[in-house]
C-alpha cells in the first residue's frame, strides 16, 4: 500500500496549483473502498485538515481556512485524488499530505488525522507574497 503525492511547487499569491495523489491499494481491495483526505503541516504545528471526500464524491468536507478556494475530487478509475487550490495565500504554504482511510462514507472525525491509516510522503507548496 502506498500513496504518492505530487504537484507541489512555488506559486505566487492568488495563483493556483493542483495536487494529485495516486493510491496503490491492497490486492483484493479497490480505491473506491477508501475515503480520502488532504492535510497540511508547517514546522512546529500540528497537521491541519484541508479536505475529505467519500468513495463516490457524494460527500465532501473542507477545512474552514480553505472553503471556497480549494476543491477536492477523485477519479476512481485512476486511483487518484486531487486537490485543486485556487486563490492561494502565503499562509497556505505547507507540506501537503494525502491520506486514506478504509471505508466508503465520510463519518464524524474525517477531519482528524489519526482517523487515517495510510499517508503519502507529502508535497511542498510554497506561496510567495
């Protein structure tokens, strides 16, 4: 099982980036069996919830700091979850992590990092002012 995130980089404030995360699942399971999330972290701070999505994109949650600017989506045929980030701000600078939790539906606690079983290696997003 592995998650591989990519798409980070340096962008100016008000710009956009799209992160991708490919999930190699256990044999016998499918990507659609997992709810997916994005979190971010800066040095010295706890991991912050960004967004979560259920198995068929029917239920989505966002952290308050990114609502209206970020969009999470998934393509089950490609085992991939995306995070489209628009109107980026310097305070969005962080390492972004994708995460997977076995189970289809978003449930209470989907915004809590400890609920997720699998994590990607992180991709750095830097927003310059």
